């Protein structure tokens, strides 16, 4: 399934500009169709997993 940058941003919980920056940096593969960018949902999910694995702890997380 294909997503727009807005759809990908909703899934990732970020702004569309963050999705565009990730595409520019090569972190997510995007395909330009005219003025729109299409992103595969599997690429968004893979990016999300990588982000969660290397990101900072969630707000309110308490380390023992």
C-alpha cells in the first residue's frame, strides 16, 4: 500500500516536514509523482521500528 507524506506522518506521530527530511536524508524511500511523494507503508513501518529501537525513552519513563 502507498502512503502520502501526511499519512506517513500520522503513523509516525511527526509532522510532514519531518517525513520529508527523512526522505531527503535517505532514511525512508520516497517516490515523486509530480508534486506528491508516495511512500510504501512497509518502509514507514521499518523506519518506525528503527526509530523506536534507537530513540530516547518515552516521556514519563522511569529507569530502575
